[in-house]
């Protein structure tokens, strides 16, 4: 290998965050042609990771590293949200199920590459495509640092609402309520903004119901009059008990009162 080629492969390796995927469109934009990538593969520097995707030879990829590529190289509007974002921030680790699910969120119409699909990362990736918030919604995001890179995740305020969006289907009512117990330090201004933007009447009512039940101090700082809670009843769970204040049907506990 001549000096120029050696310098180029060294540059590629030094720029490539360990544990992440490199997609062809991004690598070619850095000056690594299809032909050069083919040679690197033949020489054992990189391995194929699916259609138009590579990894450094011998590297191990998990779902976070794959998500990093979706967000940065492909610029896809997808983020860690809901229960998984709360787990990463330490609010729900003790609730992790034996079969680990990862909850990702994006707008309707989101398409992820084939190499990201399936269970190849030893987790079940649940990608929820929803217009729960407007596409240009900005409040309630943060980052999670993992080794040499960071991924975009929902902050606890947004993650809680995303979690409630999946109740009682992907997330159980009782499980969500246990997690909500831990959210006593949410930022009122962020909560206010997200509840104002949120398009789901069910989520807004359930969020306020659980916050009131837990007597979270930030609830008193919200201006409820500016939050559109819609009209009519909403059934959260079947065969439950009707809560007149929030007009939702919730589970019944052993004493016969709303859970």
C-alpha cells in the first residue's frame, strides 16, 4: 500500500466513531469512492453491514451506534423516546423487561434502511411513527453520550408524553404510572410548552391525571387553561372506572377507586 492510500485509510479509521455504521452516501461525500470502499473490504479494513452500509472490520454494533448513523449521516428525524429515553436517564431501569424493547419515535412516513430493521441488535426496536407533536416541534430534547458519540433523545418531559401515547398497547397503565411517580422534577415551562403543542387529547388528559395523582409540585405551576383537553370521553382501558374530572376510563384498584 502506497503512502497516499495508507494515509487515507488511517484518516477513515480515525474519523469513524467506534461502534457505528458508515453509509455509502456519507463515506463517498468524504472522498471514499465505491471502488475504494470495495478495496478496503477486500483488504479486511471494513465489512459490509447490509445494503449501502459498512462497519470497521471486527467492530461490534449496537442499536445506539446504528441510531447515531440514522441521525447524523442520513439525517433522519428519529430519536430515542418514551420509556427508553426515561430508562437512559435513570427513571425506569428497574422496570426493564426480560425481552428488552427499544422505543424510537419519528413522524409519520419515516422510512428506515433495511439494515436497521429486524432484531439484529439483540433488542426489539419499536419505531413509532406519529404526529403526536408537530414536525417542527423543538422543546424537550437532549443528548445521550455513548462512547465516542452522542444520540438525540427525548428529555423526560417529552418522553413521558410519548410513553403515555403507547398506553395501554405497548406500555401497560400500571408500568407507566410507576414511572410517572419518579418524575417529580420535571421543568414546568417545558411541560407547559409540550402540552400546548401535543395533538393527543388522550395523552394530555392521562399525563395531567397521573401528575395530579402523584401530587407532583410542578403541576401547580402549569396554566391548565391554555391546554386544549378536547371534548368527550376517552377510554384508556376497557372495563375500568370513569374519572369525571379528566373524562377518562382508568383501571380500578383493589379498593374500587381509580388506579
